[in-house]
């Protein structure tokens, strides 16, 4: 049997997923009350019933996915004081690339959103920076070779 995959989440990310799960459960409960039993007993397969079934199937898929994530989630925690100078999950990293300064937080893949400054620990940049310290030069090879100089590492997890 394959081991379950761990989903690394910040406290904020975990709260958002739990809220989405509760919200979807309420929607499912609402959709299965009222008209649903009559539609279920109907001998005619009408478009309204088919649409309801499709909605419920999509809701069930997302609810099952969220249950798996929540069951296998691990909260990203602040490392001990003596390890806070090393890039790890949850760290915010200030880097210099070709004279340009950029800052992003290293998060689990579920929370990654580069436009919000959050990159995945599984992305080429995130994976390459993990374990390095301020002052390190990190070569990241993708289609082109880019050198990231780590300027500063900070943690602000709650």
C-alpha cells in the first residue's frame, strides 16, 4: 500500500481549506433537501435533475479531495531559533537576481501562488533554495541558468 502524501500548509492555508470544506458541506446539504427527493423519484430524466446530479458529483469530488488533504496535512512550523538562518518551508526569502531584488515565501504546493509572492517547495526555485543560507549563491537551471543570491531569510509564521 502506498504511503499517503503529506500536504504542507501554513496556518492561514489550513484555515482557508477548513472553511471551504464547511462551506461545501452546507451547499451539499442545501442541494439534497427540498426538490431533490422528488427529482430522485421521478421516472423522467430531465435536464434539471441531470444538472443537480452533476453538481453533486463535483461537490463530492472536491469534498473527498479536501478530506484527504485535511487528513494528511502537516502544519508548517517555525524552525528552532538556531535554524532560522536556513531556507525552509515557511521562510520568506529576499533574493537578488541580475541586480533585481525579489521576495517570496516558500510554501507547500497547495498554497503556491507566484503572483502573491508564494512559491512551492517543489518548484525549481523553491527546491533549489531549500537548505541554503543568506549570502549563498544558488544556481537554478531551467531552460536558462539563473543565479539567485540570498540576501535575507525571515520567518513570520503564527
